[in-house]
């Protein structure tokens, strides 16, 4: 009976959940906390729409927020939190915060909170807005490592929140004032060469509330070839090999984590956060490229674009060198992600290194394996009892002896 009850309980758990339970969210100041979003870097004078994809994905997966939920987006000014309305230069529209346009003073951490009578959930994102005449393009651009001969395709990213009516997207290279052809959302460079290295910027004008605003995005293309170009903070194009007598001997960057061949296991429906950590000399840290690729494509161009974010670059000074770190956040792991290749690439003037990792779903059949083991054990127990009862030796002679004694006693 106990075996049957245990089997039924396990079957019920397996049929109801089907998957391992999601880990609980941490709590701070009475609110459940979602992992921070990837930092956003923008330039002042442009329209910025701030949103919380990781936060919204977690709420959707855990099914803890009703569809009609209302959110409060706020920013801490040191002593209190300032909330926003649907008018003015900075406006809240449902789950988004609009900056029309953004200013350098808008830099800071913003939180999105849902609260009811029972609990509250909050997520955060950090916005960096730089002055247009003082910003290094490296801080605003998406790093894009490439090898000579491969085809490179740029797609102007992070524009889905803007109205797409009558967009005219223009591409520029480095500081050139003449746009490249074609004037579309995608720029393709076939058989890329060393001379193609540089900063590529897509620019467009969007209409918000019938008012025009500028928007731009940038990529820094680093092409690795037989004769690497000399690069500084803002890469310069070089068509000749560097002079070995004038160029210092710079060691290559070293990826210390994750280890090549690592397999990351994650349960279906959960999130995953990876960190690529690179050790390099501090004089090369700012110009060292660290980037993630998904199945050989950039995160923005891969099938994971809607569920993955790359960013949060951080430089930390160690005892004798510096560490550059790049985060990769996958908001929701699905069966489609089984055996997805995640490659971290780093490149500097001293060389290039890459490691390959793989994503694997945790085995969700463990519950059914336990059910099978318990069922088999109970079955064998029942069979053993049945066989014992069937073949148990008979005690007929002993019973006859007792009956004979009883008869002899009554006859005296």
C-alpha cells in the first residue's frame, strides 16, 4: 500500500510539473529581485527607450503577474525614488521609459516595480548617457570580431521599440560624412579585409508624438588577418604591417573563464547568465575586444536575439594585469537551445583567442526514472511475497501430531 501511494504521488508530481521547479527569487527590502538588465550606453541628444526584457520575461515564465498589471518605473536620487508620468521630457508608457531626448544627467539606475497587497517584484537597469563631444565610440559600439575572407553583415540593432514608419537608415564608416550604400537597415561586407576595420554607425530619424528624434547605433569591426592593424582606443585602419622595432611586444589576451569545452546545463524555462573573463595587460584593456557568438553569429543576428542580451562590459584591475569581462544573459532556455554553441572571442593587438562552450538542457526525465525505479521495486516485492506464499513448505504432519495428542487427552 505504501509503495502504491508513493508511486501515485510521484506520478502526480511528474504530470503536474513535467519540469523541475524554478529556483526562488531573492528578496530585498520586502521585494523579490530579478537579475539586473545589461547596461545601456547611449549618446545625449538622441531618443532613448528604456525597457526591461529580463524582468518581463521572468514575470511571464513564472506566471506571477496578471496581464493587466501596472508598473512603476523610478530612479533613485540618493534619498528618495522619483517616479515618472506620461508627459514631459522623460515619460513612462506602460513598461517603458522614454527620453525625448536623453541628457547626460539621465545616467543612473532605474527600477521597474510591480506591487500588490501580497508581494512586489522589481528589476533594474543602468543607463549611461555620454556627451556627444566627449564620448569614446568604444563605449557605445557593439564589438564585432571577424576573420579575413568571411562575410560580415551588420543589422541596425535595438530599434524594435520605435515606430518603423518611413525609416531611412544611413550607414557611415569612422568619421566620414558621406553615407555608405545601400541605405537600408542591413550593411553587408563580402569577403571582409583588414582595410575594412573601423567603426560603422547606422543613423536614422524616428517620429515620436509627431516630433523627429535622432537615433544611432555603432559597431566596431576588428578584422584579424596575417598582418594585424595597429589599433588604439578608436581603431585606425592600417594597410601595412606594423614596424616590429617601434611596436612594443604585447602579449595576447587569455580567456580564464569559462574553460574551453565547458557544457552549461540549465533547466527548461529558466534563465542563464554567462561571464567571459579575459586577462590582459592594463595598457591594452580598453582596446581589447571581448564578444560572444551564438552558433557562429553575433548575438544580435542569431536566433536568440529576442531572448539573449550581451553587454555589461567591465574592466577590473588585478595585481599585475587587468581583467575584462563580458556578460551573456539568456532570459529563457527552451528545447530549441539544446546543444547551442556559445563562443567567446577576444582580440587585441597582441593576438586572438577563442573558446567554445555548449548549452545543454537538464534531464527532465529524472522524475519518471524515480517512478520507474519505485514501481519496479514494489513489483519485485509483491512477486517475492507471492512466490514465498506459493512455495512455502506445508506443516501437515505437525498439525496431525497435535490433533493426536488432543484425542488421547480426551480419552483418559
